[in-house]
C-alpha cells in the first residue's frame, strides 16, 4: 500500500523500489542496491552489521540499557561469520591473500609465516590474513569495548593465521586489550585519530605499525604541504624503531594533479631516511 502511495506521488519522476536498501554497499549493472554482506579481504564486520540492525544510537546506548541484548547480537553475528568462513573453506572457495592482494585495508599480504600465494596446497582459513576492526564502537569506553566487542573479535580471529586490526578508528586507548586478546595479531592500523607515540610504544618491533596519513591534506585543489610534512615527521619521530608501513588511502581526488603524489613520496622518503 505504501509503495502504491509513493508511486502515485512520484513514479513519473523517480522509480519506487521495495527493499532493505543500504547505500553503504551497492552493485552496478543490475541496479540492485543494498547490503551485500561484504566479506572482502576476509573482513569480520561484526559491529559493522550490528549497527545496521539497531542503529548507531542503539549501539551506543544498549551497553548501558540492554547489555544482554548486545551480547546476544554479537554472539549471533559471530556464529554467522564462523558459518560463512567455514562454508568458504569447505567448498574450496578460499584464495590465499599472501601476495599483491590487500590483506585488510593495508598494503600487500606478503609474509613468511603463511603459505606463498602460488603454492598448490588446499587453502584453509589458517593460511590467511583476517581483518578485524570495530570503527562503530570507538565511542564506547575501552572497558565496554573489552566486554561487548573484543571477545567476539578474538574468537573469530582464532580461525585465521594472522590478523590485521583496524581501519580508520583510534586504537591507542584500547590497543593493550587488543594485543592481549588476539594472539595472532600481526599488523595494526594507525590513522590520524590515534596517538602515534603511545601506539608505537605498545607495538614496538613486534607488530607492523600500519600508518595511514590523513588524506584531506593532499586532496582537493590546494594540498597543504606543511601539514603533510608535519604528519610524516610526527610519524617518523614516534615510530622510527617500529616496523612501519605507510599507505595513503581514501584520496578521492587530487584535482588532476598526479605530480603531487610523487612529490609526497619523495618528501616522505627523505624524512624516513633522516
């Protein structure tokens, strides 16, 4: 009935479609929009999905108001992801991500502790990088994160060989908890929201300091070279004794000026060769 009412109002201007649409993920070609259950890069996506069930407000309020409900939802999503990844393994649908694939939202997956991508053995989850993160729960306290989120991420991490943690969220206020809980952690995303020095102190040379420079500084019509240089100098000062990788993500436009990318690379190399 509601669809018919909307068609009466606007069908000659806009087509009316019924579905649980989610603009976060969409597919071109067949024009079928909606949440496609993204699991690229062996993405865990637990809170990524939970906040779609209950809304971001729910994700923030329910740890206070309905803690058992949050636990039930997280357990449900954990069971769902385990079933999915086990299915992919059983059906022979896994592909090694230890080559030039992105092993999470980071750089390439080359690593000596997992099988090389051109080996011909049967691929299992233990041969792969997994990607754990929880950007949606950054706003709850580390203690609440440790109670309601981390145990489920840690349990799913056990299915994989190595784990990359994080994306754009701040991690320094809860990294000690993550290191303790995820035994096969190998690399950690360090966005501009994190305290570089504190993060480096915890990672030392035992993990990869996966630095993601702030994309706004290089984007648009006028890149800010002072901020770009300061960003990299701050990174070097904090993490010079760590295993550092640097990857520039989410640079959506350079205003046609590709030369600035080479300039940034040369600048960054000169800083890290100091």
